[in-house]
C-alpha cells in the first residue's frame, strides 16, 4: 500500500514513520525540502530509540528509504490513502484538498488527521465525501496505540473498512466514531487540560501538585498541565474555541490563562516553555 502524508510537523512525521515501519511506501510533502530533511532526521532519532528498546528490528536506512519527498501533488496519484496532517486551519486544509484531489485515483481515500474540525464539513469541501474519513492519530504517534476513525455523514462503509485495514497494518488499536466536533477523545482531553489551567490560575495548588494529583490519584500517565504542554497550548485554545463555536456551551470556554500564555509565545514543549520550561 502506498500512503501519502501532507504536512511534516510532529504528527505528520509520526504518521510517515509508522507507515514506513509497517512496510508501506510513503510519499510526503510540506512547504519546503528543508522541513522534510528536518523531519527525516527526527524520524531517524525516533527509530534509533525504538531500536534500542528492541521495538524495531529492521535497519533504520531501509525504513527511511521508503519515505520520499515530493513538491508535486501529482505524485499523490499513486497513493491508496492520503492523510492531511497540517494545522487546524480550515482555509489551509481547503487549499490542500483543491491541490491534491484532481490527481487522486477514483478509489483513493482522502483523510484528515484533524483533532477537532467536523469531518462532514471537511468532506463537503471535496468531491469525494464518500471516500473522505477522519484518521486521528495521537502524539507521539510511534508510541500511542490508538487511532480514532471518524465517519462523516457521507463516509462510505467501504472507506471505513479500508481505513481499518490500514490501521491494522501499522499495528494500532482503533475506535470508530460518528462525526462530532472533538470526536470522543479530544473533547475529553482538552477539557482536562482546560480545567487544570483554571485550577492553576485560581491558585488552588501548584502546577506540580495539580499534575501529581491526577497522575497518582487518577492513574494518568501525566498530569493535565504537562499534557497541555505536550499537545501545544495554542492547539488546546484552538480546539476549545472550535468546541465553543460548535456547541455554544460555556463549559467549552478556554481558560484565560491559556490565551495569555499563547499570546506570550509560551506554547509548551514545542516552543521551549509552557507551564514548564524545556
């Protein structure tokens, strides 16, 4: 199976990596070749770590050779599945779909890794709503075992089944959910981060103790503020705003402290500082 990945940020790089590790040929693109080279370097380091832990046995060079860069959307015409993994910006996604869709095979699946935008609304931008699906990975992609498959109103059952087959090849668990902003996972996860931010802003406890309380009291792998830093606080705010606009429910109001931190450039791990310094 040949897989296409558009966008080589943290998520796109991870999707390319797990697809290549599974033996798929992967075609990737971003705004420049330098981003690709940076992503390939990051993927190589990730493979090294997984090799040390004996999770991966194949030679790194063989895996990386299956990931090829293109600056021509025509090359995605060879792919069975093309996964868009750019930022949560509807305008940007619309531009990408307009560029890639004319070259896709009739039976190819176009998917989005969006964590919050309606799959039905994204599918309506295209001319292949029946073959459009949400394939939502989690960060870090090589380590997180779940993929959330989201059906739009017009997504065909055949598209869902082909997506399930792909997920099985990369050895991930999956859940199939109906379309709704935030789906199942994101809707709960960002609320956890948001509430932790409210508690911290209220002075209820130190950030360390808020995280410790959830980690040991709720058996979470990490606390809500550490999780927010990992996701990206700008992403959390964008998702909260999407949920608020969709449901008009005040429970989805983003904590003011999150907006202040984003305005200050404190986005979390990716910027070197969020609730914690990195």
